[in-house]
């Protein structure tokens, strides 16, 4: 069978058209000879997501963003078409997370599919996935730095106000006073330096005396150490025990005296002994007075043997003695 030139031309044109369609689709990321699934996701803001951006699942690239179009011209929502090829089961409740890989400085936005393995119902071609927006590192840093920026601005305003107030306080007179104070402080430091030099001269001139004084101090410290060792070696514990025992005996004696025990206690506490001593003292006084007044009653000088006159107690003294006896009986 002979193929005509027109048939060959028609076949060539058809093949060329098919190759053009395939090449165009390939350049746009579509492979006509592979089976892809198409999923759709609705975002309020794609944050710079571009077509042909990779679609990943657990970090593995399984597809790309096919197109981004406005779904609603009133609210401005965006419809993102995903072209995915994978054997991993993607359920209808899986989510498509728009994120920023790395620091987001290079590469732009990407979409990561997070499968819901608990749902056994698989998503079919043309189904919609849930949209999730994950803020990038720069957005998080910007959110963290925003309060800090506010505080820094407030601090700068406060510092500006403080500097303004200081400028008002430090007028020309105050500045002149500060200059004078600094000059006087400089003179004081010079005088202090001169005094330090003089002190160094005094110390250098009396170095021998200072050395001798320090030597005596060392000798005194050594003697004190010896005395301390002697005191430490002495049996102070035994001496303290004996002193405590002696004090205990003294305390016991004082308690006995206070209780009226013993001769000393009776002497201090017994009224009868006091009364007896008082009476004896009184009688001795009367006896001495009678001896003085009537010596003949006690000393007899008789040549012819005349008897002496016996002593007769006066009535007053007798009455006083009776009263004393009655008090004792009471």
C-alpha cells in the first residue's frame, strides 16, 4: 500500500501537534504519560507561594503546585491546585500546610501534605484538602521582636526626656560649679599624693624602729603562745571540778546556816541564845556596877574577923528579871 504525500504530511502535522502539546505540558510540569492526582486547597493568603512550588510529604517531594487562582473576588480567597503522584494513602481529612522551609531567605513557600492515617477513606482526584498556615521563622522572630521594639521605643523616649531634663538642670552656672569641683578634686589628689610621698619618707626614715617594733611584737606573740600552751597543758578541768565541789560545800553550809542548823545557825536564828547572851551581858554589867559601887561586899579586910554584908538584889532589877522570865515563857 502506497502512502500518499498528503497522508504523510497529515501524519507529520498530527505528530508535531502531539509533540508540541506534550512539550508544552512537560514544560509546565505535566507529564501526559504519568497518572497524577489533582487536589485543591483554599487559602486566604498564600504569602508569596508560586506555581511549580514543590509539594512534599514527610520531606519527600511528591508533586508540585499546578496553579493559583482567585476563588472568590469578593473575599479574595485563593484556590491552589496541587498535582500529586504518590502511592502513600492520602485520606480526605489530610491537611495541606503552607510553610517556609529553613529560614525562608531562599526558596520561597512550599506546601507539605500531612496525612491523617486514622481515616481510612482515601481522597479522590479533584477532592479538597484542609488548609493550614504555618508561620515562618522570620514571622515568629518578628512577632517576638515586636514587644521588644515597643519597649525599646519607650526606653528611647524616656532616655530622651531624661537627657532633656539633665540639659535643663546643668545650666551654665552648674557646669561652672562642676568645673570648679573637678579642679578642686584634682588639687586634693595632688596634695594626697604629696602626703603619700611624705609618709613614704617617714616610713623609710624609721624603718629600723618599725623593724624593731615588729620584732618585739613577734617575741611577745611567741611568749603569749607559750603562756597559752602552759595554760592548755595545765589540769584546768580538775581545778574547776574542785572549785565546783568547794562552792557546793559552801552553798550547803550557807543553806544549813540559813535553816538554823549547827552552832552558827542557832547563833543566827535561835532567839533563846540571843536572849541568854543579852541577859548574861546585862547581869555582867550589873555585877561590875555593883562591884564598883559596893566593893566591900566582895573584898573583906577585917582584922577582927567581922563578916561581910551579903549581896541583896535590888527590887527594880528583880522585877525586870521576872518580866524577862515571863517573856521567855510566852
